[in-house]
């Protein structure tokens, strides 16, 4: 995904500011401008963040008391330019160069080696806001310290703004552009993580729309006690040994993504902060060349996964999974050909599955393996006279239990 600078800040990364000295060499460029907030008159914005981005590269500066900034030592290239007001509680919407609301619609800035460019000014429009009060369903009291995040409804994996509830459970997310958002409420100890309004997944979350400079003032959820699921993941090829670093993905019964967890060094996992509802669980083992994927309960497709229904506050213990214990379809082979010295016998394996399955063969004389008889055909020798011949077929496939089947014996060889 394309992460905005605002998203980078929200996730706690540090954007490295450009040095304040003059351009290090003529091979770099600089830009200068002034950032203000719309008003009568416009307000110079101190400490606003201004960022140039080109792919993963970022160059930034913050504005001084007059709203002025300079970004220096920028390599020649084509950049996106973003302006973010970070001087809360001032409520101004972020903006991209030439007054655009997002990166996709903005005009790029082309810098050449040695450029010293001025006039990259911006006037940020009044921001929209979303506010409300978060309370406990059990106590009916406000919940302080809850993190509330807003995400663009069409790109709910991106961050648009956030706030934390105060002692009275109140929050206000400021600095939003006009648009439609989905909100999630998290990090409330003992309470379920949810999306507005009471949804476990962004796919089914209720959207909140705000006009330019307007406020949505009553997005007020009531959080319920969290449900949780815990268990252990083991490898069928190493009984009793837990599998570390297995990803546990949780979706709603209809496939909406909810959350993920991972197993510890002993294969144990816990998925917490779940709302009441019906969920499907997927397990992915990354330790092999080909990922092993299984669903609860011993199923191998999302459609066939067994849903787990959780009630409010339920602690489900014992979701134990063994990866690599899938069973092959393994029919009993038959032998065709005459039981006469000099005749060729051929094994008919039937259909093993799911295809492809690697088969190997072992011919036996009165139950004892015949040296070097490991092909799908065997020509009878004088040593076989009077004996009965069988063939063992072994099937192997990644993430399946190896299976073997032995044919019925031939008549005594003549």
C-alpha cells in the first residue's frame, strides 16, 4: 500500500529532518515556503510538518513561528509534497501540493540538481472532526485511555487521524479532510476491539461522513467485555513439539478480516479482544519452503472451516491444531500379469490424491522385499518359483501423512 506521511507518524516512525545547513553540494536541491491556516486573517502555522516523498525516500522540515520552512539536501528527482498541521488543538486539514486532498490527485514537484526553489506555500483549510464518548457496557461509566483511529472508508488500511479518550471518556479527532471514515476503538484493557458501530471487522463497519470544516459529534460506542481464544499448534512430523511463529488469522464467519496473532516458542497462542460473534481461524506455518495452511477444525479451505461462536467475555481454551496430518486418498493396488517365471507383472495403483502424489514401489516375495525391485513392473525369475508375490505402493505429498498400501498376493509362481 502507499503510506502517507500522516500514516508514518501515526505508526510511531520518525521522519528524518533535513539538515539546516546550506545544500551540501550542487548535486542536491532545496525548497522553501510558508504554511498558514485558513482564517480571517490566515494564521501562520508553527511546527507544521512538510514532507517530500519519492517512493520510500522522505525529506522533511518543520515550520518556524512565522510558518516558514526549508527542506535542503534533496537529491534530484520527482516528489510528492505534503503539508500537515501538528500544532493541536488547531484544526486544519492536511493538504498536498497545489491544494489537493490526497497524493493521487496532487501535482508532483520536479527538482533538478542545484535547484533553490521558493514559493512552495500552502494555506490549509479548516479541518473536519469526529468526536464522541466511549463507555463501558458493564459499568455504564466512561472509559479513559481508549485509542480511537479514523481510516478512509475506501482504504481502511490507511490512517487518517487519531485521539485518546480523556478521564470522562471523551475524544475528538481533528485535522480530517472532508470525506467518509471508519473508526476503530482499541487498547482498552479487558474490552473487545471494535469498529463503529459494534463491528468486529472494517468490512462491516458503519461509516461516518463529515463535510469540509464540519464536525460529527456523537460517534459514541459502548464497549463490551472481550472474548478470547487460546490453543497450541504442533507438527505432525514431530509429535509433542510446538511450532513457533505460526500466524493465526481470524475472520468473521463471512470472511471479513478481524485480527491476527502468532505462536510463541512452544506453539502457544492467544487471540484476545474479540467481540461476541462467529469466527473462522486460519493457521499458516512459514517454516517450510511451501507454506502449510490449515483452518479450524482440521479443514483445508476457508469455505469448509468450522466457525467458532463466542459469547461476550468467553475464554475459549483448547484450540489445538496439528499441522501436516492430512490424509491421502490411497487405494489398495492390484497386480496384473501371469504368475509364471519370465512373465512381467504390472502394478495398477488406482487414483491417489489429491494429485500430484509421488509414488514408490517395493515388490515382495512371500512378504520379504526383493532386491532392486522398485519399479512399477517386475519380471518373475526362477527365484520366485513357488512363492507368492505382492507389491507395496507408498505415496508422499508435502503436508500429508505418508501412506502405503499392499496388494493381495498373486497365485504361487509356476
